[in-house]
């Protein structure tokens, strides 16, 4: 079973780093296989950008994302651009201060977090993507929180590790609450 | 002709973003084809991280980097890890305050810039990767500076666009001088 994930937002939000951290966590610390691929087709035009990650128990032979199972959207433009391409039984994760999803099609399950606001409350808007990663970890259960914390620690500037881990934990706790509440 | 590029450094230096910007510039603004791929093998362990980009005149069928033609190294550890894998006729680009290359093997051509120091002089160490991108653009001639500047503008947080373009231009000018001097 291979899970396809797309992380999307606008340039500068750190969505590429999010993809990188998920891939690193899954493969280096969780013993799975992962690849991250960017193809720069027409979908890379405009300010919406995205990062595609495959996570699998087995070796990945074909690294392109075809129909993501999980879409993370951190901007309305990114949401509009990529929602049509989400699996009908997939999972949508949004920053609900930045994205207003239209009515969900099929059996898409939506999870929402004000990740940018949480980051601002922590005095560091720039870690919104890491708050989102924590939330992603809690609601998807795809990669262990331990692996993700290790991958975060080794993928951000050293002096920002504490702040990033705090951001991760904030998103993770909130995700656990949301997950619990939606059972 | 496909050119394979590896950008490497330590976590948090923005090497993934560099790869992303090169790929975006080449494909969206320079009419070439590009892919960026991360595979998270054992080489992703430790603090050295790298981003692989392929740039081609033609459609890219096989997105994995096999033997890079260009290696950008922004840390000694990354240099040591990836230098063995550089094409013998390839190009090595380093931040020479951070990397001391051993004697070059084969016909490897080396270009050096104190990109981190330049960034610090500009009051923003964080843009060292963009200084490096400007330098890369000048010495390789692989992607046009116009395309790179557009890709930089659309890939960084909006309020930092000016600073990033300034950083790009600083690296680009220096690269032109170095290129001229090494003729």
C-alpha cells in the first residue's frame, strides 16, 4: 500500500519543507520507503505551490503522484487548484483561517486547524507549516510522531529547533483532540 | 541533453528551496523540462541534506539523478558525502568559507563564493542560499537570470522578495566576475 500525499500552499509558506520532512520521517526514522517529487508542469504556475510525497511499506518503483489520498491545503488558491485531484475517499486537511472548502464531494474526510493563527500566537508565523505537520501526524497516523519530531529537528536551522518542536506539538495535540472529537 | 544537479548543505540552509527554484525557473520561465526528486536513502541520514534537480530540453522520462554534472555544496559534510558522486567532467560550486575542497579529481571545475558571508553583510544570513543561486546562475549558464529572478520572486514570502532579489543579484554579479576571471 502506497499513500500519496500532496502538500500545497503559496510560495514561502514552507510546503516543500513539509513534504521533505514527511518523507524523511517515514523513511529514515519509521523504516518505510518515501520519495518526494516536484514536477513543474502548468500546475506550478501562479502562486500556488505543492510538494508530492509517496510513503510506502515497499520500495517505490514509480515516483509520480497520480491521485493523492491526502491533500493538505494552506491557501485558497492551492485548495481550488488541487481539490479536483483528490481521491474521492481521501483526506483533506486545511488551515481553516485561510481556506474555505466548498462542499466535500464523495467521501472526503476534512480536518481543519488554524495553523497560521496558532503559529502567530507563538510569536513565529513562519512555523505555521510545522504546526500543520503536527496536525497532519495526529489525524493521519501515517508516520509516527517520534519519527516526525526527529525529522523536524534535523531539517530546520539549529537555533530554531525548540520553536519548531513546540509548533509541532501544538499542532499534534490539537489534532489528537480533533481526531477524538470526530470519532 | 539532460543536466543533473545536486544542491547540498545542512538542514535549514534552504537547499531544498534552491532545487525547487531552479526547477521552477527552468520549466516555467525558460521553457525547459525539469523535475526535482528527493529519495530518502541512507544518504539522507545525518545533517547533510540534498536536493536533486534534472533540467532538460526534452521531456524527462527517468527522474532520478544518477551521476550529477553539477554539485553545489554549502557544508563540509555535504561536500564529503556527495563529491564522490560528481561526474569527472562536472562542475563543483562551494561556499568557500564553509567548504574546503580536497584536490579536485579528473577535470572537475570548481567555483567558489563566500555566499553566507555575503548574506551576513546584507544583514540576512538566511538568504545565503539565494546568493548561491545567483552565483550558480552566472557560472553555469544553465537557466537564464530572468527566469531565475521570476522563480525567486514567486517562491519566497512576499515581504522578503526584495531582499531575496538583492541577494540573488549579489551572487550573480560575483559569479560574472569569477567567470570572466577564469576564462
